[in-house]
C-alpha cells in the first residue's frame, strides 16, 4: 500500500520527454541526472539491506547502465565489496554512460563475468526503451539473477519488463525493490508489473515541478483517501430511500451464493435497500443469512416488473449462468434503461453482441475480457484492452486483475491495491455489489467504479496484512469495507 507515490503515471516516451525537457530547457545535464539517480538508488539499497557487505551490479549498454556504474563506484567508495558485470557492448555507451563507466573504473571495483555470490544484486541491465524481446545474452543474465535467490534492487524498471504494458518481454527480473525516476511508468502497476517490481520507490531527481505540467498523461493511480472523500455525506434526517435501491439479478441453480455476496456487499457499502431477483431454491438461503435483503423468485416479466419499478440500479450477472432463464433475464434487464453493473455471465452473454452499454459498468476479468474482445492477444496490453472494451460497448470499462484498470473513454485509472489472496471465488461478486451500492447512493458511474475498486482492493490488503493472504475468502473483506466507508 504505497500511498506516497505520485498519482500521475506515464508511458516510457513521456518519461523520456520529461528527461529531455529537464536537460534541454532547464539546464540539468544528463550526467547530473544520472548521478542523482545513482545516489537515490544507493540510499534505497542501504535502507533495505543495511548489513550488505558485498553487492553485484549488472549493467547493460544504455543509460540505465550509467546509473549502475555510478552506483558501483559509490559502493566501492563506502568500502563495500563491489562486482560489476557488463552485458552487451560497452562501446555502444552514450557519452553520459561512458563518463559513468570511467568514474566506476577509477574505484576499487571488480569487473567480472558473474556476481551472483553477493549479498545484494543491482539490476541496471535494461531501461525503459526496451520494445522487442530481450536478447539472448541479456535473457541469460536475467535468468541467472532470478535463480540466484538473492535480493535484487532494480534501477528505474526491472530489466525485461515493458514499461508501457506491464508484460515480460521474454525474461524479466524479479526485483525485491524497484527505484524509479522522474515519472512513474504505466507497466509497473498492472499485469506482471506489481509482481516484478516488488516495493516501488520513487524520486523526481530534483527536476522543476512545472516540467510535469508540460507532458500530459491520461493515466493516474487511485488513492484510497481521495476515493473515500468521494463518498456522499449523509443528512441527519436521512431515510433509507435516500440511499438507493439495488436490484441484484442472478443465481441460477447451484450459484445462489453469488447473488447473496453481491447483495450483502451492496448493503454494507451503504445502499438503502437491496433486492435479489433469483430462482426459487435460493430464497431461503439468502434470507437465512441476510434477512435485510428482499429476495424473490422470478420466472417471467410479470414477476420481475414490480422489482424493476423500485430499482435505482441493477447488478446483473452474479451466478447468472448461461441457460434460457439466464438469457431471458439478461435481455430483459440490459434493455431496461436502468443503470447498473455487468459482471460474470452477464458479460459472457454480452460478448459478440452490438449492445450499447452506455448506462452500464462492465467488470470483466481477463477471460471475460478476451470473450468481449474476441481476441485474447489484445490482453497483452491491458491498457489497449480496456480502452477497446469501452470503445465497443460504451459506458465504463473495468478490467480486473493485478492493477485493475478503469476508463470511461477519458483517461485510465489504475488501482495500486490488492494482493494474490484475493484470487478466490466470489471476489468479483463482492466487488460488483460494492459498485452497485455506490451507484445507488448517487455516485456517477466512473466514480462508483473507481471508489468501489479502491475500497475492495484496499480492504483485501488490510485483511491480508492482519490474517495472511492464503485462505482469504471473499466475505472476509466485507466487514473491512464497512469500516472504510463508515
């Protein structure tokens, strides 16, 4: 839970433009920026590994290597046993990196073919400019580092990780800590990025604040405090109808738990009333666990219409299934004109259709997203995938997974919270209920999606911190969500 990082996130090209502006228009030389980066990385190394007596620094042949060379020199000056491994052709170093190499050579640094026996390894092999697959010589070095079992400090971005998509370009470094500079990179926060980066530390290298206003980014990190501040205030004389009525629809045979979890989550996030339209076998279980929910069996329009008349918003999909009953319920509700959340099998039933979902928030996981797009290869770039889902179906698109992405077509938000313990049955049902409950209380669709995702993921982190990740189940997060919105 890294709330101290900036909220703005950039592409690698945008960061390079920030770097160019700092050099060309603000007179900060490249070697000065390189030294500042190295000094920051040096400080981070000893913040996390204060007892390290030997450090191996792996350098490539770009500017990222220049940071590594200066780090190695600083380590040697401190009396740390320092080994440097150069992968690639040193003759290809730019002027600043070449100057950094000379600085390194003037210190008591050992240049060698491997440095895997050191206490800590510094990864300065590849920077943000990598676009194709990692070359074999770099891939071999990366694999050796990953297999060494030593803590790794990655400089700017873990080598082999796409700074733009969060996907590994062949082999990529498994960093313990990543220290990144000037601008946060998109790929660090989604896909494989969070796993590969480990803990993220940031430094702007002292570039002027006004520089950032000159490079426009359409991507931001969600912040839990900002999201909580968007929750609407409640009047002292409030009535339950002031906080909306959520209709949760789904729960085919054997899937009643899904609608129950969504309904309970909607109540706990503050919805005034929650109804469940489901099948007969689910009524007693739903009411037994949560008597505050109004549950009815619906088999036709006559049974469903009275529930629709009272609904402020709909959560359609939890446990819906893909049978004739599911298809009828989907078609009836998707065309109702009532706003809501589409999840689970509602998304599968939507795929392949040219349905305008302007009033809906779509919440696919990667598998559902691939079906909506009809092309799983688009998921290699999650930013492209969520943008394309929103373009095709309108409304708000929310692509779940590590680093959940949200867009309504005007920029993308990334959720920096969540953990692997949340990869368990029912988490999506709880999330859809949370978002539906926020919609019912009057939050605009994008706000409901962003606030709901942040609350859900942050609650998961709090539960994991207190009880551990393994064995975390979906309903564990609901009490924590209630505390966050209280």
